[in-house]
């Protein structure tokens, strides 16, 4: 039996040992964690899985970014290209034995470990069990769906704490060739290819290519996430403006095609 209320309390108690909770990044990741839990629950209803699987998905969501708080402690900002928060999260949970505080049945441990480790990898590795694959797909989709919301609703300087200070920085930014090519080739952007402020937002747009469930694509379409993110900015460079329109068309067409032709990724 999974007690979600107890798990939440243990998680918050764990965060108490981080002395500096005043950074934008800390608040961002705390709220993100609980939103991803909610999205995971809603997604589980849509894909019609068992109550136990849904609760496990919510536990994975609760724990998926636990390594981010270590990242803020040591890096003072969020930077996935320089800090592997997924691997650090697994270390905190399973090497430092924080997972034992959650009073979970050990039968869930391996699935949680696999899902946390792989939630932010560029691709899902081969050889996962059916349960590991399901939970990994759920957390990857829920995490990305909340990232779309965040990039629409948060202040620009809060979207990538420590990396972007103003809207004009993004609007005056160019698109790195590799980033643009990845999007236009229907590929996720490699975080190491991101060089400019605008690249960071384009990388998020590219998350569309890694959504695993038809239901996730439907959420993106129904909420108009692609257009709303792109339309946050008035691009000052004419070539950049043209490229962003190409990206808009590419991503919206991709979503339409996937919804027409598939039930899942």
C-alpha cells in the first residue's frame, strides 16, 4: 500500500535540510514537483491504468527531481548540461538511503530507480521491464507537460533561473544551427547543443517529439502550448522570426500527423 500523504510529508521533511530555500530555482522545482504529481495522476486516468500503478506514478513524480535540490546547493543554478540531476537523484535516494524514509514496499524500488534515472535522458534505454517502461514513459510525459505550462505562465527570468534575466535577451537571441536542425528533423534537442537564450526555449518546444502517449499530444494541442510559447516573444531578428514560424509549422504539423495516425508514440 502506498500512502501518498505520508510520502509528501517525508519529501518536505527531506527538503528541510537545505538551508537556502529563498532562490527562485528552489521554489520553481518544489512547485514543479507537486504539479507533475497532479499531471501524472490525470494522465494515468486518461490511459486507464490501475490504482496501484497510478499511485506509484505519483511517487515517481514526487521523487523525480530530488536531485535538482542538490544541483541548486552545489551549482547555485539549474543547468542540465553540467549537472546530471537524474543520476544524483538516484544517489540521494538509493545510496544515501533516503528512499527508506518513505516506508514503501521494496518491490517498488527498482522501478522507481529506473524511472527517476531515465526521466530526463534524451531517449529511453532498451531492456526495461513492462512496469519500468510504463512508469518511465509516464514521468517523462508528465514532466514535459508541466514544462510547457511553466514556460507559458512563469516570468521569463524564472523559466531558466540563473540563465535568463529578461525577455529582451530571448527576443534578441539567435538560434543555433544544430538546435534548429534537430527541430526541423523531428528530433529532440541535445542539451549540450544549446548555446543561446532562445535555444533554451526551443529545446522545450522539441519535447513534443518525446511524448509517449496520444493523450499527452492531445493535451498539448487542446492547450495550444506550441503557439503560446512561441508567441511570448517578439523576435528582433528577421531570420530568427522566419525560423520560429518554420518551427511553429513543423511542430503543429507533427502533432496533427501523430494524432491522425497513431494511438501512442
